[in-house]
C-alpha cells in the first residue's frame, strides 16, 4: 500500500485556505488485494482542515484511482498511484485518461510507468537452450507508415506486411 497525503485548498483574499468536505476514492475496476476483492465503490475520507491521508493500493496497467473532490470548487481526477514506501503527495500523482489509461501530462502510458518501476523485479535468470536450434534469420513483421511503400521497398523485406495508416490499405512487401 502507498500512503497518499491530500491537501485541498480554496482561494481567499488572504491566500489559500483549507477546503471543507470529503474525498471519494474509487478504483475504476474490481481489484484483488491478497485474497480480498476490492469493489469499485467509494471509500469516503473526510478532510480535516483541508487535509487527509489514505493508504491506496498501487495501480497497475489495467486500472487507475478515481478521486472525487466533494468540496466547494472540487472536481474529479483519475490518477495512477506508484508502489512506494515514501509518502506521496496527491498533487504529485499523474493524471490518467480513464478510457486509454495513458498519462495525460506527457503521454506516457500507465503500463509504461508501471513497467519502468518494476522492470528490475521482472528479469529472471536465462532459461536453458530450447530444442529448436540456433536463432534464425529475421522473421516477417508488420510495418505501419503513411502512403504506399516504395519500389523496391525500404519499408521491409520480402514477406513483410505494410499498412498505409492513411487509407488502411495492406501491402505485402516483395523486393525482387
């Protein structure tokens, strides 16, 4: 679990002052924490002088947290929460597009930020050599570009498939 500190304020003539109200913390899908299934229902956290702290399950590439700010002038944010032992400020969380799960600020996918955070834990020892022999030549691939591929094509090798992104036309590459 990651500890997130919320600090919500509103403008006043003497500078920001603490907001009154509550926060609704809602996972955007059913998630499992150990053997417990957490439903996409609100956890209501009251603000105390504009502040609150909550333990949130770190997000993964399949979901994000929906935070509803039930305060004067409040809004709704969808955020990713990193797996961290450090206190994380709500203001520092990345905003996520809930339809695409892409980070709004700089376009990085939430799956990419999760992978970057966990990459060192995902690498295991090399397995034994398989029974299929040595690594072979370059295999066929799919390439996407705009416009038809040139002749001869610099867009691939014989047998590759090329997709014209502008029209959706498919081409099989043949460099003879």
